[in-house]
C-alpha cells in the first residue's frame, strides 16, 4: 500500500490521518478551503492532528471549527 503524500496527494474530507501526517502547504490549502481564510495551524491544533491517527480530515475540520466557537 502506498503511503499518503501530504505534500502532493489530493486531500479530501474522507482522507484518513495516518502516522506520517505532516502540516504541509497542501494541508493548509485544504483547511483554508474548508474552514475559511482565517484558518491557522496553532500549536494545540497541530498536537491534536499528530494524535488523530485513524480519524478523517472531516473530523479534523470539525475539531478546528469547534475550537473557534
């Protein structure tokens, strides 16, 4: 099985967060598209992403939005 390339592979809401997750420009573009222009990868959210193996990017978007309420 091919490892997901966080730099180049297309990211969808169904993309599963794997142990090789990286906070790349590709990831940032995805979040800006899903969360809006005010999206930022702050330290606490980056830590959440690192611990979110097995969750989907849909769940990551929901978590980011939950933290902004």
